[in-house]
């Protein structure tokens, strides 16, 4: 439906005035890249309706550079990976229409808007017009499958339910009410991503007239594994926020800290107390976070998350230290968080295909042995380790790096051992009837000893490993690590002793 303001409200003059505000004046237009007619129309209204969005876009690289100009840069300086750009995107900047009207037939959320077929949710398939390698790499990233890996794994979905559900007190004890979609979208799936679906359309009376819009469920969301209306997985805006899509924002640790901050994934907190985090906080304001390629020692002097896991890093002489990658585990051989034991990374980003010997969708047995058929082998682990160590050696000597990794390897061994000790206490509780477990077809996350078991690996084991990996030693000892692991293990043992003695009619005192 075309909005009525074109004829009824005299908006033509206002739109023209808005265009003057957002499009370069004629005197400056000669050197400025061209804006498409469709994007000019978007800007003419949205400069009034959503001025913050327009301001973000105006300050972006998309607004200042055509894809053709980007493609003509030297190979290491390119921010696009396409061999050639589609004809419709070559000579104009990437604006509203170039993203929100791309591939309209593929988007279930496409609707008629002011004479154009527009979709709300811009997806990796749209970005792939200029960034196909990044999209392909991200498709192979566990992050892109984060929604399904959590939602479709019955073990971990049960953990979600016992975490987000509402406990109701009854005469018999407590009853868990399953969390609703709004609660899930506001908690675990805020980071993992929601499934965005079209539930119909609605007509809205706006300042610019009456308009029709799709009704989206699971929206808003910018989770890393978002399931989009066109069937694609992921949201580029998780790291490159709308509508600036800044590489500078993506390279700063605050972006990763959006999701990697809690005790289950304490990467950002560990980074803050590490030497690298101290340097970022102290002198990071002097670094160049926008340079491509990113020159170690010149553009920055200590790594951020992106330096180690994603960015194209080169030396001052132009030697490539690490290639850009949007598969975030390309340089890491161990998966150190989220699962019961640290283990080699899965071969497939879709971890729901994994089954251990017990038939559970877990990459290890409850007693720690890996489900090796589904995990990368030692050669691939070594390749990824070497790729990460190459980044380390851009600043550190080989001896320093090897010493660091020796400590990290030992942290994996000790935290897995502490988790195994906790698991053996839990298995005894199940065997002796002090708690209900798998054999009783009960949740393994709903009793006190089970929650302590979860904390042993999900909080404390993760904290030790992240601290060892990133140089945040104190965080991995007394803040949330080794001390708390030992204390928690003793609490599990005491709980079980009490339950068993009470069950047998005895007392502890």
C-alpha cells in the first residue's frame, strides 16, 4: 500500500528538504559517490521518521564507497571478497535499498512499501553480494548454528528450561513451568539467536500515513545463530551493528563482551584483568581500529578478541600473520566452554548430529571420553594451534608462547579432572537414590546436587580455562576458578553424605 502522505499531507516539500540534509550539495557532488534513486527515496522519509538510523548510515563506509571502488583496492586492503560485484551494485553506494530490497523473493518478510518490495531482516545472503567468503566462512562457524545447537539438543534445551522456567511452590514441593517464547528470547536465545517468522501483516497509522507492515515473531534479535525469514542462519549485525557496520566496533572487545561476559563464558571479564586488556584500556585510544590490513605494532600493540580469532593481521613489512576468517574456531583446537568437558572442536558446526556411546547428543561421555568420530583429529588441532601461535609470536618469543601453551594444556587437564570428580559424586547420588537421573528419565539439571555439578564445569571450569588461555590468572583462582571448584566439590560431597545418612535413618551430628 502506498502511503497517503504523497497526496494528502504535503510531504513532498518536507521530503525535498530532508534530501538536502542527507545528500551532498551540488557543489560537492562531483567527487562524491552516487546514491541510487531508490535509496534517495528511503532517505527522504527516514531522515524524518528514523533520523538516528540515517545518521549512522551517513557516517558509514557503505555511504562513502561504491562496491566497485572497494573491489579496485589492492588485495590486502579490500573489505569485500567478491570477484565481481552485481551490476546493480557497482556504481552507487550501498544504501537502504541495496540491502532491504535485495533478493525479495527469498524473504518471507518482503512487503510492498512505498512502491518497493522491502524486507525488514537483512541477512547473510544479502551481505554475500559483496562479502561471499565471509558469509561462507560464517556458515561453517558454530555461532551460525547457535540457535539449533541449543534448541534442538534435548540435553541442553532442558538446561535452558530449568534456567529460564518459573518455579511454582506447591504442597508437594515445587513445579517448573516451562518458559514462554518472550522469556527465551530475552535470555538464552538473545545471544544464540531466535527463529524469526512472519505471523501476518498489520496496518499502522504513522506520521507519514497509513502503512502495512509484516508481523514478526522472534523479533527484534541480533543473535549469532538467528534463523532468518529467508532460511539463512546468523546475523552479521551481531558484530557489525546496524547501520554503520563498523569494522572498528567489531574489533573492540566490547562487542564480544555482549555475549561472552557471564560466568558461563567469561572471556570479556578475563580479558579485562589480563595484560592485554590492561594495555587496551590504557593506550587503546591511540590505536587504529579501522585499518585494513591491520598492522601489528603500528595500528595496535596488544591483541583484542578479533586479533586472535578473526582479523587479517600483517607485519609492518606486509607479511601476513593471519588471514581474515569469520569461522571463529579457525585458530583454536580446543573447545573450552559450554560443554561438560573441554574437548577437540566438532567437525560440523551443526553439533546436534553428535552422539556419544551412551546415545546422548554430547561430544564426550559423562565420564569425559571424547566422541572422537565427531571431533577434529590431532593433526587439525595442531594446525589450528599453529595458526594461533603465529599471532602470538608477532609480539612474543617462541619460548614465551610455548610456556604459555604448556600452562593452558595443563589447565585443560586439571579442570577436566575436577569435573570428572564432580561427575562421579553425581553418578553415586543417582545410583544410590539420593537424586534422580537419566535412568529415572528425570532432568539432570533440577536438583541441588545437579545444579552444583553444572556450576563445576559451566562456571568454574570455564573460568580456569579462559584465565589460562588469556593470561587472567587471578580470575581463574579466587575470583571464579580453582578455589571455587574445590569448595563446590566439597559441597557436593557433603550434600550427598547428608542425603545418604538421612535416607538410612542416621545423622551427621
